[in-house]
């Protein structure tokens, strides 16, 4: 009987399962044929951690994030945030969408305003919006509509909107996908800096192993569908990280490549 | 400078007038049956200057605006409700789908019986012609809103009211402006037919009355004016859809 050390876990995923009704033509006539997407997922994330989730395409990464965000209900098991089961979407648990979640009929300013629209002090509200637009370097684009922005600017604007809420958890689904190489690097760096600054629990799904190694305090590798946790690795090395020089990271990188079915790391 | 989009349509109309003139000269039909372009032009001038044309056009436009406005005011919210609520959809959609293909003209006998003579039966027929397309296109537009937008709404704790005003209404504007264009055209088609019964004014009445007087030149004037007003109505609806904040749908895709 030792002393029980209670770890403050911010997000606790317990025996999580998710399946969808299979509607593909050859199974449509069989009732109750279900596709299992997540199988018995158990994870704990600490408060303020940057968690990177890797996995093959279509394995269920987005599904996992959507359940943490409260958009989808688990088939069984539960997701607890600060010990409380998630009832549904909440504004202290902000989701950044893979394909832009900005509202196309609103300007950058109006989109960012969504998260602070209840502030009664208009001066405070204005400065909060300004501050966050400034933070993602979109000053001068306040009155632009999403269709007038580049891919990188869209991500930044959505990030500003999310941060303006001051959420406890930030959930990002492939925030760098579809960006050119340089923009990818730049926005990744900004997300890392932002995280250093505000230290909020941040979940990032990515298909880029280097993203995970550069960013993550904790790296999760999921298997093919139905997704199970194949690897969970806490990274204690500080940042900025150099993948070329850090031996430990290099070994881990090869290991993850192998795990995802590629035998020669590129 | 040769501007195709301006020159070619003019060319088409010039050709038609020439063919028309040739027919009146060489077909052997009397001018009573097939008036010449010039006589129609003179009749147009006559009807325009004695005020008849304006009076009838205004009467038709008044009925169309009333019926159309009523259809939009009722059709939009009902369409939104049907698009958002599965229960409402299953309750009412079959009814609307059933009533929609019935030509408004089939309602003429009942409309006259219920509303007597005057503006009311015509307004009712125009309302019917516009209401169902409005409801159906609105509800389809609502159903096709990307789920992402509703997830954003839930994520930012939107109230029901906010979800409708900040997500649903702006999201359906591109489809609704298209529906308005199509619907006003239908309404304009119907008003002429509606005015051939039970009223003593309007372009439809003018055409019918001229036929009874065997004045085919007046009939043609009526047709030309109907065409021109129809074009203008369509143009107005198109301009409405071009206002920058409402054009996001076309610009973003
Ligand atoms: N609403 C849904 N209905 C049925 N199947 C779904 C639904 N959402 C996702 N899926 C299926 O679940 C699997 C995982 O999807 P997803 O979580 O988007 O994968 P990814 O890891 O690429 O983000 C896919 O095979 C997808 O077809
Ligand atoms: Mg995904």
C-alpha cells in the first residue's frame, strides 16, 4: 500500500469505442452492420500539454477529435475533461477545422468577434479582437472575407478566432495540410510559440511525423482502422528541437515510420 | 470596338424585325391578322401616350408584387423550418410536393369562387405559383448547409436565434437569390393568365380585351411590354444577388 499519487489529467479518454453504420452497397441490406472506427482507446493528457496524434489516413483521427470536442457521441466509453464527461460542444473547448471553419459570409474581424461577442465592454471587446488579429499577423486584413485570403491566412484567422475565446483546450485537425512547405513551417512555428506563451492543452492531428516530433510534448500513434493506440510517447526534450542532431528523436522517428508501414525513413 | 455581347443580341432582334416585316408584306395575311412592325410601334406609342399602357402595367405589377411578397414572407420561414426540423419536414413536405405540380391556373375556378372578382383571386394565384417553389428551394438550401457551420455554431455556444440569423440565413442567400429570380419569372407568367379572368385591368386583361376588339397590334404591344418588364424583373433580382455581402457563395466557389 503506497501513497496514491493523483495525476492531474486534463483530458481522460476511457475505453472509448466508436462505430458507424455501414452504408456501403454490399452491406446496406444487412441491418446493424457497423464499421468500427475506434477500438478501446485509453489516453490521458495533462493540463497544458501539446499532444500530437499520428495515424494512417482514414483511421479515425478526426473522429477521435470530434468526440473530444463533443460533436460526436461515443458508442461506448467516455471522454472526461477535468473529471466531467463531455455533454456536447462548449466554447472552452475550441475546434480548428481541417477544411476552414471560418464563416465565409463574415469578415476576419466578425469571425474573430464570434468568440468574444458576449463581452459587454465594447472597448475591451475591440482590443481583444485587435490583439488576436495582430498576434496572427493579419492586421490590415480585418475587413477581408475568407475567400479573399490565402490558405495560410485562413488557418491564422481561424487560430485567432479560437484563441480569442481563451479556451482551456485547443483541438486542431490537420492544421497544416494543404499548405505549401514554407507556410507549413511558419505556421507550425507560430503554433509552437503560441503554445509556449499560453500553455493551454493543445491537441494536434497531423500526418507529418516531423510535425509531431517538433511540436509534441506527447506523441500518439494510432493503428489502421479500427484505430487503437499503437504508441504513446512522452517527449521531455525542450524546444526548439533539431531533428537532424537529436539522436533520441531520430530513433523515435525511424520507429514511427516503421510502425506506419514505411521501412525506410525519408 | 466590336463588343460581341452587345452587337450580337441587337443583330438577332434586327433580323427578327426584318423577317416579321417580310412576312407581313409577302405572306398574304391581312394586317388585321399580322400587323406590321411599324403599325405595332405606332400602337405602342399611342397606348403609351394615352396612359393605358402605364395603367395596365402598374395594375399587373401591383398584383405580382403583392402575391410574390406574400409568398416570400411566408415561404422563407416555412422553408427554413422544414430544412431544420425533420419532424416538420415529414409532416408538411409531402403536402407541398403534392401541391407544387398543380398549375396555378387549375385553381382559377376555386379562386374566383372564394375571392370573387377583383385583385384578390389574381393575387392568390400568383401567391400559389411562387409559394411552393420558394418553400422547396429554401428548405433544400438549408439542408445542404455544410455540417461544419453548425458545428462552429455549437462550439461557440450559439443560441437557436443566433444559429438562424448568423448561420442559416447568410448560408442560404446564394440559393435564395436564384430561387427569387426563378420565382418572379413564374409569377410574371401567371399574372397574365390570371388577368384574363375576373379583372378589368392589367396587361393580361389588355391583351384579352384587344383580341375581342380584333386589335392584334394592341395584342402584340401587350406581349412586347410583358417581355420587357419580365426582363427588368429578372435584372432587378440579379442585381440583388450581386450585392457584395450576398455574393459570397459565388465568389467562394
Ligand atoms: N459520419 C460518418 N458516418 C459513417 N462513417 C464515417 C463518418 N465519419 C467518419 N466515418 C468513417 O470513419 C473512418 C475514419 O474517419 P476519420 O476520423 O475522418 O479519419 P482520419 O483519421 O483520416 O481523420 C473513415 O473510414 C470514415 O469513412
Ligand atoms: Mg481527418
